[in-house]
């Protein structure tokens, strides 16, 4: 009995995608980056400061998606989220709080409460990105 071949997109659904990771918890940021790399992504960051995230937004590189911690060193991530939305870049939020912490503006954005299931979150992000890179 033969197993049907899987496409490279199935094995690495984020291949060729550049994903911004904004997370101020070092080990979680590293785990998220590693999970996304396993799916084929190139990681922009991870960064743990809002200022660094702004630099990544304006570095001239294409961003295909993002993982955003809602609070970065007590600063809300919403200005970054607004810019990503204006660019039509899909993103997910991670947070230690519940959905009410993000307000009505972003109720449609997937929210992963900490401790997050990193593999499931990465798969969710891959499904949001879909299609071809860039």
C-alpha cells in the first residue's frame, strides 16, 4: 500500500513566508520562532520592544503574517496591529489575558491565550496566510 505524496506546501505551509514575531518573553518567542521555522517560515525577529517592531515594519522587507503579544513591556501592541491590518497582513494575538483585553476593534483576530499551544497557533497562522508567498 503506497502513501500518497505530500506537496511541499503541505510539509512546509509557510515556505517562503516572512513572519514577524513580537513577543517579550524570550523563551516563548524562541519557541514560536522555531515552530514557524518548522513550517518553512522565515522569521522577522523575534523582537521584544515596540520600537523594534516598528523598525521591522519599515525595513523594506515584505511581511506575510505576524504573531503579536498584546502587551509588550506594558505597552499595547495595537498601533502595530493597525498598521498590519492597513497593509492587509494577517496576524494573531497572544496574551495572558482574555479576549476582552483586546477590545472591539480586533474581535475578529485570532487570540491565543497563554500558555499557548504553539503548534496549533502556528497551524492557524498558516491557514490564515494561505496562497502563495509575498
